[in-house]
C-alpha cells in the first residue's frame, strides 16, 4: 500500500504504530477534507493460500471480497484521479486501515490520532447499498473458575461446566427485538478443560452482542452480565468478566433521520441509481441505518460517514469467498464520482 501511494505521488505518506497506511492528495484549498478508508486485513490465517482462481467472471479466493476488492477500488480511484489530472479544493486522504476484523481497532486508532475529517467514505459493504449507521458491537468473555478435582472426587463438586451450560441456556432464552432496530447475540466460543479425568479449573464462553440502539445495547449487556453472575453464584464457582471491546452504537433509523438526509448519503444513493447499482444484492436497501465497518467510529463521533458497496461478492469469511470481476468498474466509478462531487464543498 505504501509503495502504491508513493508511486501515485501522494504526500505525507506514513505508516503509524498500529499499521495504518496514510497518504494525502492535496487540494488547492477551501474545500472539505475527505477521508477514504479501506481495511487491508482479512480473517484468514497466514498459511491459508490466497491464490486467485478464476471461472468466467467470478474470482475465488479467501478475502477477495472482504476487503480486497474494496482496496482495489480505492487504488483504482486514486490512479484515475491522476490519469485525468483531477483538481479539487479539499484534501483527499487515503487510508489503508488495519485490524478492522478485530473490532475496528485500526481506524478507530486513526481517528483518535489525526485531525477530524469533514467527510468519511469507507469502501466496504454490499454492492448497490449505502450504510450510514453503526451497529454497536460489544465483545465480552465470561470466565468461570474453580479449584478443580479428579473425576473420582468430582461428585457434588462445583464445576465450571455446569455453570457454563446453565448460563448459555439462560442467555439464549432472552427475548428482545430483532435487527435492524433491535439486537443480535451470538456465543461464538466455548473453551476450557485440559484432560478427560478432571473437573476443569477454568472454562469460558464469549458473547458477541450487536445493536444500533445504544440504550438497548447497554441494557442487554447489563442483563447478560447479571444473569451470568447469578449462575456463577448459584453453582458456587468463580467468575471473571473480561471486556474485549465496546464499539458504541450509532442509533436506529429513527434516531438517524438527520444523517439519512445528509448530502453525503443522498449523493451516494443518487450515483448508485445513475450507475444502475441501486440495491444490487438480493434484499439490499438503497441506504440502511446500520453497519459494521470502519465507518462506525466516524458515525459515533458525529462525522458524516458512510460505507459504500464494493464489487458484488459473497461467502465473506469463508474459504469459498468470491467476487465478480465485472462489477469492479461500476464500484470504482461510484467512489470516484462521489469523491469528485463532494470535494469542492
């Protein structure tokens, strides 16, 4: 990323301490500063082959859609600006961000350590759809502990296994509204124990809780923790609560009516329509008050921020992930036209 930024003549190129790569295309002055941020990381281990296999128009490779295609669109937009000698008033800041898949950590760090932009565009989402909201994302680990015991001495001995089983069962009995305005909860990991013939000394499960509604999100988070503590006390085991992250919620569609009317959102919707991209994926809407991208930390900071769709793709976070090559061009057109329209104010 740094090498491409250098080749394309960006200024103020730097790699920060968390790994984000930043470069600036300087404007003539007097216009808004626009940040374009595409995350460079994928979820797959380094020993997973990323060799691309092509079948007709379809490209297959782990990470090819999320978020390789969007990084490619961002770089293609930069190259297009240089090819046509595009001039603009405001600065355009290009960012290749890191650790998006670990809880939006890289770009959150970037916003905390750089001047506040006027507009934020994040290439990362469904083809033909605009996200202008932010799902709050809370990741918490609940660790149950005990002294442990040999199987022969385990009868009647408090065990983290029963506590985990009871807590998970009770959590999945919780009733709350579904997305898009409600919430979703997933217990993604259950780990612990070392051998067959012993009561484990430690066992844990993780909760991924998401909602666009900040009140509902915090209420559910407190309820989950309360239920888990009550189970630990009833089962006579210890409990340690470890908060991995708390990315705040941006608000429901009702709460974000002002954001939906912002020129950034409406211009993106209009360009999607012009290019024939609107709601290009089954079930997609033109603009949604949600999102789980690097636009989220911008939304919660009240920066006008959107995530725009990249190439048509599917199978995200799976080894069978794919992207349609022919859809890269309209996706790049969208990013270029959107930036060019807004950079002069």
